[in-house]
C-alpha cells in the first residue's frame, strides 16, 4: 500500500502532468477531429488514368472554391495529378484530364505523386514526388492558376543529405518566412532504413540547405510512429507555434495521424508532439484498398471557423475530416 505522503506526491505529479498536457493541447488551433463524410469523397473511375486509385490530395481555397490536386493511378501503376473543385469542400467536380503527367526523366514510368500546395504572392508552389521506377525525389513546380504548371526540377535529390541515405519526399513548406528564410519539412530515410523527418531552409524556394544534422522529428520505437514519420499538409503558423500535422506508421505500416508543434521563431525546436494518434483508419475503405490500413493526410483548408483535413485512404480513396477552430 502507498503511504499517505506517497499518494499525495503521486497526486501532485498527476496534476502537474495534466496541467502540462492541457497547456500543450491548448496550443492546437483546432479541436477534435470527426469525419465530414462517412464515405469517400473521391473514388477511382473509368479505365484509364484514374482507374486504380485516387488518393493523397492537396487542397487550397482559390477564387472562393476548394481546389484539389490529387494523385491518380492507372492500372499500370503510373501516377498523374488530377484536378477537382468544390463549393462546399465535400462534393467535387473533376476535370476530365490530368493537370500534371510524367514527362521529365525523373518522373517517367513511375509518375508524379503526393502533392502539397503552398501559395506566396500570386504563385502556387507545388511540391511533389517524382518517381521513375528507380528513384523517388522531391520536386517543385509553380503555377498561377493550379492548372498550368512550370517544372522547376528536383529540389532535394535522393541519396544526399546530412542523414538521409535514400529517397526524398513530402515537402511541407511553412506559410511565411521565419528569420528571413523559407522553411520546409520533408521525408528522408536514415541508415537504419526507417523514414524520418528533415528540415531545410531557402532564400528562393528553389535551392535548399539542410537545417539539422539529424532528423528534426525522429521515429519512436514501440509507438505508432516507430517506422515512418512523414510531413502531412503545409503547417499552420500561429503565435504559439508551427503546427505540423504528420503521418506516422508503426512496424506493421499502419498509418495514423499525429501533430507536432515547433517554435514559431525556430523551426528546428520541437515544443510538443502527440503521444497518441488523433486520427486512425476505421472505415472499411480506409482499411482495404491498394495498401491496407492507411489514413494519409495531405490537404488542409481553413474556412470560417472550420478546418477541413483531406486524406488518402488505403491508397485508393479520398476522405475528409473536419474540426472546429480554437481561438
């Protein structure tokens, strides 16, 4: 049995931990997530470029509409980027043809994959994975209308970096300059063959310098993000922090959603990280598809007092979750 003094100390410790957790979770700009639709909002269709999968979307507000760029896969496994728009964020109308297809040597045969979108001035910056069936590398393209794209090439080459020894993917660019630089969180592979998160900075969005000598957000053995720690959508910048929704996978490659908060004045400095996931694969269409048990967040839009989070499900479908904004 615990002594009275021991019980008192345990109670004080529990209270302190609860207060600390409350302070941390209060820094999140959104509340509890729920599915805005219990069914996919986009599914494969036809017999050509989007017949096998429609998943992993980037979404922004443009001209009062939700505009989605999504990864579409054909039966041969080649990926292109499709375009769809919506007035309510739930019901999307697709263009009949993709807006970005593999053309460059670093994209041929594999395709263009997993977009993220960020806007500076009048220009949209699209980070995406160029895959040529040999290497996957983080690439950049720009546009003023989200339809016509100007390739800028590979911005983080594979097999290079302070700790990365493999492919590069998933560029999530912070929405404003910090300390005079643009900043981007990205995915690389460490020497132990696990995928972890890096950080780079740039003066022009084209040439990037690695900001850390080790992963800025590393894997956690035995936890839900023991195997993969991958940036989701571009971060939300608040007075209290850089809020980065990320995708974590365990040793069985079940993908779940988590949150990390970095210092708003120093993107290298971690302030908070989820101990448990905030979103999990639960629906049948999130558990069964081309890759089982995956929810993979890539799109984020705030409209009025709501956040919409767009995700790929089982590498086949697109879903959306929502949450109330928190002052």
